């Protein structure tokens, strides 16, 4: 029973850490801005391409070494064939000269002619053996004749892999550079008390004039005055200040063009440049600013300078 409890605790901790490790790419994926690819996947792809590139390079080097060895052997072999040709020419000349001698001495004794004939056959046999040996040598070099088309093909493959490898390195570096935002899959409202949306993102009736439509670039969350406001994600305080419309507000920069804004605050407790963690208290809600009609929290989410609907990421 104890083992089962321990296993459940370990599994719970592991799952918790995995969930918390979600980075900016997961959020961008929610809005269709960036395909979600984990660092682990990009790293595995990089390892696979690197291995393939290494194997192709080894094969090219091996083929080049074989080609060089054959070239060296061929050079040596050419010298051997030249030596055979020289010896063959000498013997052929000897046969020609001997034939002339026999013809000139055709009236000599039979013994002399037999002696010439024996010498002629001996040289002729030697010549035949040399010619056969030369053919054997030529056959050997032909067997070693290397088709360098394989090197050309592999070099083309290597160039393609090199381009692919460079792109994958960039993809891996980009994946690594995504800041860890925190828990995105089970995201909670950035308030310490239960809340609900009181005004949606998008076109709405102007809550002040109530005569014309306006675009609401965030969502409003129900919150009593002085309800603790928390950071939606890990990030850095870009601005903490006051404006006429938003009242007291805080802007957090989460990296990769992702920013959140918290408006109509009662007050804030963070400063510019401060690093904050997800769900860390940064302010308290209020009713400040000319555009507020009652206590609430205005939450805005911006990606690359464009406002998007924050409600899409909440469970």
C-alpha cells in the first residue's frame, strides 16, 4: 500500500512539473500564431539530422579515400604496364631479328637451324607469357575502376542535409529561447478570489456614453476593491503607472511579443524591471480611471502588439 501511495505522489509531482514547464509556444499555439513544437522534439530532430549528416560525410570521406587509393595504385600500375610493354617490345624485336638470322642462315647445317629454332620458340614462349601477364594486370586495374558517381550523389545529399541541419539548428535555438510562462493548460483567472467575466473581448456598447459601439481590447473580471491581483504568467514588469482611462495599471512582458495588462487597479506593489512568477501578487483591484464604471479588473493580452481574447486560455 505504501508503495502505491509513493508511486502516486511521484507521478503527481512529475505531472505537475511537466504542466508547469509550458513555454510561450504553447500560448502562441492557442491563437494559431505559432505551431507548438517542444524543445525535446526539436532537439531530437536536430540529433537525427546531425547523425544522418555525419554518416553521409563519413561515406563521402570513405569513397574519397578509396578513390585516392585507386589513383595511387593506378599510377603504380601504369608503370608496371609500361614495363611489360618495354619487355614485350624487346622480345618482339628479338624474334624479328632472329627470324632474319634464320632466313640468312637457311643454307647452314640442320644443327644450326635447329638451334636457332629452339631459341626462337623459347623467346616466343616468353613473349606469350609476358602478354598474358600484362592482360592479367590490365584486368585487375579494370576491376578496381571506381565509379565516382556515388561521391557526386552523396555530395548533393550532403549539401541538402547541411541546409536542413542549419535550419534545424535555428528551430532548436528558437524553441530553447521560448520563455517558460508557467501553467497554460489549466490557467486560472489572475485574482486571488473566484471571479467571472463581466464584459467580453470585442465590440460592445460603450459603458460610459451608452450611445455607440466600441471595441473592448480585453476582458473585465468581477473583483471587489482590494482583491489581490496576480501575474497571469511568469514575466517582467514593463510598466507600473497611472493613465486617465485605465487608472492604475501594470504591464507585464512575458517575452516573444507576449504582454499582459492589468487595469483599473486600486494600487500596485511591483516596480519596473521586477521579475515576477505566475500567480504572484502584483497589485490589488480597484475602480480607478475614467473608463471604469465599477470595481473590476481589466485584463488585456497582447501578442506582437495586437490585442487577443484572453478568455481563450482560461479553463
